[in-house]
C-alpha cells in the first residue's frame, strides 16, 4: 500500500512538471508569433500596375512593405499613402479621398518593379483594420510639375464597408485582430496547452495501469 501511494505521488509530480513545461512552451510560442496581413494592390484606371502590401506588427508601430510590378518607367519616383474616408472604387470614380499617412516613396527599377518599407509609428494593426473609418493604400503615378498630386495607379482597401468587391483583394480577413496580438482561436496559445492536457492524461492513465 505504501509503495502504491509513493508511486501515485510520483506520477502526480511527473504530471504536474509535464504540464508546467508544456504550458510554458505554449506561452513562449504565442509570444513569439508576429501578427501580419498581406494585401493585393490592383491596377487603377488600366495602369497595368499591381503588387502587394505586407503590414506587420513592429516595435512601436506597424511596418508596411510595398512590392510593386508593372511600373512603366525606370528611375521614376512614385509617392504612396494611406488614404482615409473612402475606397479604391470611389477613388477610381474620381471621388477625393484625403491622405492620412504618407509612406516611403517607391523608385521604379529597370524591370518595372519597386519596393519600399515604412514603419508607421504609434499605431497597431487592429487600429488600421478597424471599422471606424474606411482606409486604403494608394500608389500614385509619376509626379507632375507644379506639385500637383498625380493620379493613382494601384490601390487596395484595408477595411471597405460598402458594396462587396470594391477593389479589395485581401488574402486574409480584415476583421480587427485580437487585442495584444493574440493568436485567436486555434492558434499556438490554445493548441499547445490542449496538447499538454492530453499528454498529462496519458501519463496519469499509464500510472494507474502500472498501479493495478
């Protein structure tokens, strides 16, 4: 009887240690996960220009990387911005959509590609993708003389709330992300603790069988 009690206590200790280790691993994996979104920019006004915008949580803000293709002239600078209060479809219909956040200027390469990265400080992905205001990213044509803002040549909606299909080509949902960068249902923070519990029950079951 004493041996059985000692064995049962040892099994419980092993189970407790296993659960603590696996739960710690789950927390670490969740902490290391970085939230990001990738969007597809489509042409405006038959420009032939397209590309991707990758938005990723970074220290103190959000890192925005544009990778474009189909730009017509090498060496030409293309300004680009976040615009607020409208959609790509409405902009293409010549509705004015104000600039809210300027991004790093793109410079076209010989092959018509261009890349630029900007860290937008003081914001989160959740704020950029929330429904408080429609937002879009717009890449402009070559700047004209006189400082006039050139027309847009590629665009993507972040969170259009109007008619479905108005130029948005998001590869992931544009619903707000979980607060504090959580992984959401089914992410590592949920799956690893669940695995820990299953493993723990296996250890306990084995201990009971040995005891019998």
